[in-house]
């Protein structure tokens, strides 16, 4: 594995097959894709929609599939089904999701930080399947305190995981508030397995800073990749030059990429898929990259209502 490791973060409703394929087309093979989390219960029930979420094609790899759940037996069965049916390059266990349906109603996601014995049982159950695939965990600094990870991470490593990703926030912080890369660095020193640092990485300069602060083996990028697949393109060139691709994408390149992403999205979800593509449009046309484009303001209101490919093309033509 090339170091530093660069990974696209798992994001529900975003890191689906069309977005993964787009990132590959834009940026090549030098990063790992984590697909959105899927329910272990739904996998073991054979839920068709959930199976659809796991489909991959060869050119998408390396791809990691992430599962969530709080029942060791079910998690192990789900991991086996996914390994055999979809052949990912690894399985990741979600131990960081704060959504109430998962972390409050059940002991899955971020709640597993409060039940380390259960977290270890889940890892052991999946390991016992001997799937021949790397097993990783993605978690946070803690449920409420940002030092809970100091006890939690060594237990996960001892149970036999191959890699740990840490989002530098607590469950209580959700997705806002200051990210703490420093504590990720403390954990990195405690473990022998590779650690990926995650949280608030938006530019190659951020990657460089995060690696310096954490000493991590790599970084995982979430929202910084939404509407910005180019983030993966330049990170390996010129030793992390501070030149961010984010701000150098031309209007033509942006429009071409948006249309290609829409094409992949509709091919996967059908013509009605444009409704669910709107959330990506919001990311493509938001932020500093398009701040200087006076004509963007005018089309934003239309983009959130767009429902067909010809409509999207017409709106974007006005930008050119
Ligand atoms: C819309 C959205 C969906 C997410 N879904 C998942 C998920 O399915 N599994 C997971 O482990 N984390 C999920 N996350 C958390 C991200 O993987 C990541 O840890 C978090 O966004 C912080 O990184 P960032 O600042 O680079 O975005 C999600 C985040 C967002 C914004």
C-alpha cells in the first residue's frame, strides 16, 4: 500500500457506486474508496435494496465495504455474505455513527464506544469467519470525552483489526465544532497497526498539516471530497504541494464532471434519480471554488429543482 494512504470516507447516500466511479475517473487508482455503511441485519435478511448498495465493478477497486450493527453473529454473517457476494478489498465496522436510530436505539455505531466488550466480540466474531480480507474499524475520539479513545483503540487493536480510522470528534460533537487531530496522534503512538486520521481535511495543505500533527499512516477525506473529486488527484504529486486542485478547476472541467456524474447517477438509479442528484449539485456549486463566478448565484435556485438531464444541461450551458 502506497504511503501515505489516502481514502474517501464512507458517507451514507453519497459514497455510492456512481460517485465512486466518478472519483476513479477523475483521480485514478491511488486512493481507497470506503462505500456508504450498510445494515448487517438487512444484509443477512437478503434485502434487495441493501444488496444493490453493495454492488461494485472491477474499475472501482480498491473498495472497502462498511457494515453497522450490534449483534456479533449477525455482523459476522453479514461480513461473510458481503465478502463472498461482492468481493470488496476489506470490511470496515462502523463504530462512529451518531444517528439516534443506530447509536441510541441500538448499541451500534458510536454506541459501541460505550460497550467495548461488545465491540471486541464483534471483531472476534468476524475474524473467526476467516474471510481472508483486512478488517478495519472507523470510530471517533469518544462518546462524550475526547480521551476515551486512549483505552478503546488498544482494545480494538488487540482484538485483531488491521487498520483503525479515527474521526477527531466525539459523538457528542456530531459533525461540528473543532476537530482534534492531536489526540489522533496520541493514539497513533499507542498502536502498531496503521491509523487513518479523519475530520475537516479539505485541501492538500490540510492533508500535509494533518499528517504532521498526527503522524498517521494516512488520511480519510469526507465532505472535502463532495463536489470535489479532484482532491484525490493532486495529493500525490509534488510532495503535497500546497497548491490545492480545489481552486484550479476550470468552469469547463467542472461542468463536464457534473454532467458525467449525473450520467453515472442516472444509469444507476434510473431517470428519476435526478432528484437524489440535487444534493451533489449543491456541493459542486458551493464554496470558495465558485465564489468568483457571478453567474452561479443565478442558477443555484434552479439546480435544486432540476429533474431531468436535458434540464440540467440547459442550466449549465448558461454558465459557459
Ligand atoms: C452525509 C454524511 C454521511 C456519512 N455517513 C457515514 C457512514 O456511512 N459511515 C461512517 O463511518 N461515517 C459516515 N460519515 C462520517 C464521515 O465518514 C466522516 O467521518 C466525517 O464527515 C468527518 O470527516 P470530514 O470532515 O472529512 O467530512 C458521514 C458523514 C456525512 C457528512
